[in-house]
C-alpha cells in the first residue's frame, strides 16, 4: 500500500495545488495531511477550503489550534525577538482573515491518527507523539528518540512541524518527517511531501515539486504581511542566493 503524506502548507495555495496535482498523477492508495494549514502565507482560507473540498484526513497543527481557537499565540518556539515580532504579525493577520466557518473546521481537526497499514502500526502527528508543538529535529539526542520509540505504540511515526524532511530508525521504529509543502526550511524552495510504500524495499520517498513561487511572493508583498516571509520562501528558509 502506498500512502502520500504532507504537512505545513502555511497559507501557500500554489504549493498545495502543485502537490495535489502530483499526488493525483502518482495515484497512491491514501493521503493524509499533518496540519499547519495556515500562517505566514497569503491564502489561509483558500488552503483550508481546498483541504476541505478534497476531504483529506488532517491532523491539527499548532497554528491551526491557535487560529481556530483565537488564542493569544501560535505555540511557535521563536528564538529571537525579531523572529517573534514577525511571527506575531503573521498570527494577528491570519486570525483576522480566517472565516468563522473555517475556524470551526480547524477546531475539528484530529489531534493524531492511528492506523494499521499492511500489518504496520502507523502513528500520524503534527509535532511529536507527546506534544503538538514539540520539534523533533534530526539531530535531537538519540535518547529522546528512544523514549519516543518505547512509548509510541507504533512501528512508524510520521510528523512535520520542523519543515525539514528526514528518516531515522531508532529501536526498530521508523521516524519520518515529511517536510513542508508551503514553507520549507532545508534550503530548497520546492514543495516537499512523502510517499510511504509499505511493500517496498525503500519504504520512504521524498518528492520535491516546483510551483509558481512568484505568485505567492508577489501576493505576500502586496499584503500587510512582512516582506521577510517572501524572502524566506525564495531562500528555502535559509540564507543564500534566492530563487530567481
């Protein structure tokens, strides 16, 4: 069985459309979304409505929780004052624009999904099995992954939140970070998602998809969102030469 899984769209409709078109072409047996539909990007309602129209089983991300419940903050772990300032601008802008109906939808998203695929126990979460906004970076101490492996009651744990794709096997549990559709942070601006093939010798494939980046960055710069968000997309979340 082949399953497409994606996460962290963050209001980037063109990136989502490109991923959905690619998924349709590859025709997997199932598809899941791991949340953070909104935030930072200029098309929050359009992204929510696209997910709703496709009836994709979706996990609640920390940004979905914050916007859906009109909280005071998004649950993001900002490290620098300027990062927090920009994040607060995004959160305020997004909360003001997401419709009441779409906020209701965000509040109804799954906290996690457990399923069994080809006799493999699979746990889908946004941040980690412990917490919606816990960051599981690849270089996290192995002891942390060992504790998660022991308590997850799963053979495969799939998540997003860090926006950096990777696979790590610890104590026979496969941890898969599917990256980000709409706000990558690994230096590659292309939308990212994963296909898990539970019958293949190489069970995880990361797919990178180009999309109309300029339409998103132009929309950001025309809006009241900080222009830094456009530059961040152009750089794939890292400093260096932007996408032309």
